[in-house]
């Protein structure tokens, strides 16, 4: 009889299983955000202009950095920190100020690009809800 070795990514009973799953989730969300951003950026470039697509892409990149910083803060939440830091909010504020001050940047595409990570989160949540087996 062969021994069954638990998979550390999916087995939550092992101490490293849930953290490995958390890291996998981070990479899935960042990859999904990047893929959505590229598709929307190409569509924006074809439908509007290269400048508008660039503004969207800038916002999407800032949104991805924001998501990564948010994940890093959530990772530290249990061990050393007692609350999430507010420094990652400065990314959004900086994008907003930069887009409103510079005439080359457009505010709406940059903000919509920033919100791309929320579309990825919603899509992943719906995917998991539709594919999970009822308990």
C-alpha cells in the first residue's frame, strides 16, 4: 500500500499548507490583474488612443503595486503588526494628485486602471463560488 503524502498547497492541516495557498492566491490575483489590464489596455488603445491606454496602464500598474503592498501588510498582520498600515493608501493618493496635476495624464483612465485589481478579485471570487462543490 502506497503512503499518501498531503499536498502542502491544498492541505490546511499542515502548518505550511495555508501559507503556501496564500502565496499561490497572491500570484493568481496578480497574474489575473495583469491579464485583465493588458486586455483592457489593448482595447482602449484600439478604441480610443495610445495616450488613454497608457494612462489606464499606469493606473493598473499602480493598482498591482497597491495589491502587493496590501497582501504584504495582511501577511504581517498576524505576526508583528496589529493593524494594516496606511502607507499603501498613499499610492492611490499619489496617482490621483499626479493625474490631476499633469496635463499629459487623464484622471478617469488612471483611476479605472487602478480599480482593475478589484475586477480581478471579483472575477476570482465568482469563479471560486461557481466551481466549488456544495458542502
